């Protein structure tokens, strides 16, 4: 049996989903994308879950698509097709809190941007390096990033590939809070608890009307 690359824990109305390839900085392998898609879909279908909390194991949130694995796939388009975890996030009616615990790079940045609320540990960093590997963003970054930080700052990030620190991300409006790394998960859970204070039917309704 293949070991899961995602940890899933659900209690008290909150499903905590953890990307779990710390040795690879939680890079998005096919297996991780498949497992993340399944976890998002499971939380979406669970009536007892009202809020999702997404984070990474180790010292990184997500280093992007696993280019080493992708380069080893043969030329068959079916072999290169990846599970669409971003589509699963888009389809989730429940709010998703991203607890960014380290670098969120390229595809990992797109995972972060697909969340509804972002809270960052002090070690969090964001970068769009699509241009450095010769591909265009295909999972929403080109639209979500300028809507989050403004078109000129978005162009700056995507045209340079430079990193944005957690504090800069807060100044630019990308994340709602920056907290010490040791307090990241407790702070994210407090935000989730605050969300649970709304009437149950209002969480998906508020998310939908804003979107």
C-alpha cells in the first residue's frame, strides 16, 4: 500500500490537512497532488467539517511542482497529467485557511493563493518562479496574485522571480497576520474557531458572495 503524502485530522468542525513530504520541501509530486485532492474532497463532503486548515510539514509550506519527478515522465500526455488539487480547492464551499510555515514557491504559491485566508509564520516567503523554468502559471496565480497585491506588484513578482518576505506580504495585503513560527498553528486554529462562531450556513454563503 502506498504511504500517503498528506496528513488529515478532523475534529471540532476543523479539518487540518498537512502536506507531508518534508524531505522534499513538500514539493508537489503526483502522489501528493492526488492525496491533497482526496483530502480536500473528503473535507468538502464531510458535514461535520466547516473549516479547512492547510499547512506543510517541516520547514517549508510547498516548494512547487516536483520538477525532478516531472522530468522523468515519458512523453505520453496521460503520464504528464496531474491531479487537479487547485480545482478541488476552488470547488470547496468551505473556507480554507492557509498556515504558511516556510517558502511557498511557484506551484506552492498557487496552492497558497487558492486559500481564502492566509496567515504566515515569520519564516514564510513567497515567490513566483514560473518564468525561470519556462512555463506560464496555470492554476490561478496570474489572476489571484494581482487581485491580492495589485497588478504592478504582481508583475514585479512574476517578472523577477524575487522572494516576498512574510512581513512584506502582510504590508502588501497578501496575508492577514504574521506570527512567530512557534505560534503559527495555534493562531491559525484560533482564526478557524472564530469562523465557527458564525451561523453554519453563513460560512459558505459569505465565501461565495465575496468570490
